């Protein structure tokens, strides 16, 4: 007769542990921009990091929409084996001035399509690298609404914008935060530094951002593991006390 409460307690502990893991999982599964921040007015290189969330289907296409309310004059994709990148441009309602020249159109969308036999398989992720610039100086963030297409036809729409003071949406759009540039850093729109300088700075920023992202993910993972171990440990302790108590009574 004592085994029934014991089984129920074990079931509750396992359910609690599973719930913690389930709640923590989505935090690691979003499509994100890495690094997540860059300087206003400068150039940067970023990776659109795409995890595959399906257990049965692979990702075969990624569409990243660039904001035309804050257009980017220079957008270049880095070749990725097994994927074909297509860049679409749109006419701007109001030209922007870059390095003294009027720019009348900007990239509105980048589409990566997997070649035959290529996909982001279940349990895997892929990074799609892009150089961007000059970054706008009149906003503190850029939102890249993204569509992720699976080989079975399902589409994950990463298009919801996060709002201050509200819970994060289920499918948040990737966001690049923009910070004020240090005075005299040479990366403003009016400056014309060499392309190599832009790339070196971009690579350094990308490396630093990736390290920070990795540390944050590691910390979250350890936190989740600690909670799960704590729940299971508590359940085991209670089970031990029940058994000890039952043994003493007999």
C-alpha cells in the first residue's frame, strides 16, 4: 500500500523536471542575429543563426526581410556551400546620402535556398553571414522579419516584434541593437575608411558577440540543469525518508 504514494511522488518529480526543460527549450531555438549589437553609422558583419526546430523535417529555405524604413546601402552575402543566396532590391521613397552620394534603392530581402541534398537537419543549426552598412544613426535597433521553410512545406514565421514590458512573443523577429558610436571612431556615414578596416572591425565585433552569446547560453543551460537536478534530488530525498520511516515502523 505504501508504493502508491511513492509512485505518485516520483511521477510528480519527473513531470516537474520535464516542465522546466520544456519551458527553457524555446529560449535556445529562436532565429537570432549574432552579434546582437553594433555601432550606429558603422559597418558590421553578422550571422543569422537558424536552429532547426522540427523533429522530422529539415530547413531548406530562409528569407530575411531588411527594413526599408532604415535602409542599408551596402549588403553583401558570404558564400555558403550548399546554399544559393538571392538578393532583392526595392526603390526608396526618399533617397539616402552615403559618403556624399545619393542612394535611391536598397536591399529589401535576402533568400537562401538549399541545393539538392542540402538542409538544416533536425537537431542542427546553420549560420548565414552578411555584411551590412552603413548602419542608421536615427534608430536604436533594426528588425529583420524572417521566414524559415521546412522541406515538408511548414513555415516558421519569425516576424513578431518584442515590446518593452511585455512577454517575449512566441516567434520573435531577429533584432540587431544599435549603440551610439564612440566619438572619432572613424565608422560614421560621412567617413570613408578602407574596406579592410571595416572587415577587421566587423570580425572582431562578431567574435566578441559570439563569445558573449555562448557564455549566456552556457549560463542558462547550467541554470536549467541545476533546477532539474534539484527537483529530482528533493524527490529522491523524500522517497528515502518514506522508506526509512516505513522500515522503522515495521
